[in-house]
């Protein structure tokens, strides 16, 4: 995995789980990066990958907190991580990997199918940002509407045109 993707992954993990938690984990960020780096479009399932990352992170937090699911954030505040937060976090971690995939019809098809079946914002983002030439202006307008109506603004505010 390239250095930029590693930094993206670590940034996302810190934002969601805090530096304190990550500093006490045995290379959790590397484990996540290895899972993501092994993905092959057309051969592997994005759904399975997302579920594996979700489970890896959930188990790490559950074990480290003895089931309390409360973490100290970089702001100094404690937050309780909800079970559903892990699927959102796993989805957030997909985008740095997705943007590095080949720009071809197979990847476009994989992302389109996954975004339709699973509501993945990362897949929608890759389609909207990285696969613009594969779509008409009307399709891009529809993507934008789906993104802004189905996902919380904090997840798309920094990159949606």
C-alpha cells in the first residue's frame, strides 16, 4: 500500500478511535491496511472486505475496553462507540483503497453494483469523483442527490463539489 493510503488510513482511524487507543494497539492500522491492500476488483467482494474490517475494528475496541466501548478522543473527551459506527468507519476506510483502483470498466461495474446494494458512501464517492468520465451529467446529478440525502453531511462536506 502506498504511503498516501497509509496516512489516509491512519488519519481516519485517529479521527474515529483516537490516538490514545491506537497507541495501545499492536499495529492495528497496519492490519487494516493489509486487509485493504489485498483487495482485487472482480475477484474479491467489497462487502466481505468491509465486513472483515468492521469485525477487526469492533473486536479490537471491545477487547481493549472490556466491552465498555468508550474511548478517549484527541479532543480530551470520552466517547462511546456504537456498534453501527464500525460499519460507517469500515466504509470510510474503503475510499483511500478505492481511489487507487484501476480506472476501467470492471472497477466501475464493481463500484456501481456495491454502491447500489450496500449504500456505501465510499463507493458513491469513487463513482462521483474518480469515475466521472463513465457517467452522464444526469447520472452525476443523481449520484449527488443520493449522497446528500442518504448520508450525513460530515461524511461528504469536504469533497462534494
